[in-house]
């Protein structure tokens, strides 16, 4: 006796059968592709970023962890630059004026666009608009500088005159501010509002300890940025005479003006304005581990307090290795790609009532089973 099957009936039966088998199988035996597009790495799962939005100090110490130092800064944070784990923080997302620490974001934005060896003769209009009381490196109109000279002026002397010229080469002041804003968003720095690329006090311009730590960490991954921010002393071309020496204003790097040089210091950037007070993003490396700290506006201790409190945080961070659970991550607010569209195989219907042989029937049945299995897996991945 010869038995015939219609293609439509066979597909329906096979799909229902395969779906039934999958439904009966234990959920634990199924794979869940796309269930977590970015699972936690390493032995510890980082808590959600909401923890860093809580007011006050956030730390999760083990019993043997060292005690946090007493700090007066309005906001601070200490993080592992390698893993991105935030070890402790105080008011991490509080919006505050950043002063010249915002130059870290300026460098991240503009460094890739301007080759270091390119010479440029400064025009007078490029130096227009520098705010009163700005720190300057001594850029002169009519003098030719290499781009690398100007970057040393930015990182070592915090020269707002050098920032003005580099911004002009980057398309102008407003265009540079807009690009810095885009860069901040791309890094997940959502607290930062850029109005003046040099960090000069401007109503509405703010950043946070969290965002500035992001900029410092990203900068250390850029070879040019890391080299400039880690340079203690250099020569700068004179306006009409020989080059003169400039020294990095980050005293943890140089050990100048009564501040002890921090062992293993590698940068990043300090700042000061009337509104911001003293601000600092600092990084140090010890035993193959790099920490980045941010200290914003200490309320006690004088002008050196920002360095003293950063040093204390670095000491604590190195001593707390393996003795605290992270309270957040510097990767916590990066945009994560969502799972792509479901790729469920589609079985084309055969012409009505066309009879198929056993080989073709098996092929159709296999495809139908795969389709039903994919539907089941996608459904589970979205609801668990």
C-alpha cells in the first residue's frame, strides 16, 4: 500500500511534535543565546550603577579591608583602571564644575584628529576670547609651533592659550565643544555638560567624579595621551628666543611645591577655578595594577588638600585589593547593543497538495523542527 503525505500537513505535524518535545525538556538543559548580551566578567558580578547614585559614601568592605581615609572633598571616586570596577565613591554623580580636569575630555576628542608633527603658525584671532586669569603656557601669535608643542602646553602648563589654538585647528570653539559633548556621551559620561573646552568657569558647565574617572581611564589607553599626561618636564618654544622649561602642574607627578611625589604616579590632570576649587584626576601603577582617582573640591586643608586626599585614596585602593566588593563599574553606563533580530528559519510552503517523497519529507521535517526549536529558545531567552 502506498501512503502519500501533503507537504502542508507534514510540516504542521512535525513542527507541533518538535515543539512538544522542546516544551517537555528541562529549561536548564537549553542554551539561551542573547539572554545577557554583556554578562559579568570575572568571579564577581558588579552591582547595578544605581548604587553610585546614592548619596554619601559607597563602599562594600570585607572584614579585613582597610578603613577609608577621612576626606573633605565634595565628591570623589577610586577605581581599578583595568577592570573598571569602582572600589569606593562619595557622591559619584554629583554635578560640579570640573575646572581644567575637563581638558582630559578635550584631549580625548581632539588628539586623534591632529598629527603631532604638523607645524602651525598661530594667528591672532586664534588667541581671542581667553578668559581673565586663565593659566597660559605662552603661545604667541605669529610663532610656528608643532602640534606636539601645543599638547605639552595643555598637559603640563594647563595652557588655555594652547587649547584655543588646537580648538581652532579642530574646527573652532563651538564645534569642539559639541564634539566633546558627543565623545562624553559615547563614553557613558552622562553627567557632563561642555560649554568651554578649556574648563574655564562657565554657568551650566559641569562634570562629575564618575565622568572624570571615565575620561582619565580612557586617556590612559591612548598612547599619546598617556605620554603627555605622564611628562613631568619639557621645553616649550620661546616667542622670540630660545625654548624655556615648563613643568607639569600635577604635583603628584613632579613632587613640587611641598607635595610629595606619589610612587608610581603616571598622570593625569589637575585643575583650579574660583567656582570649582581644586580638582584632580590622578592615576598610579603598582605591581601591575593601575588605579584612577578623582577628587573634587576639598573643603578643608588648603591648596594641597586635593593631592593629599588623592594620595590617601590611592594608598587605600592599593591596600584594599581583593578586600572589597565593587560598588559599581566605569563601564556601567556605556550603551550596550541589544540582541539582533531573531533569525528563525522560514519553511516555504509547497504548492497545494503536492506529494513528496521520503527524502524530501525528512528534509522538511528537519527544517520544521529547527524552526520550532528556535522559536522556543527565543521565547525563553526573552522572558526568564
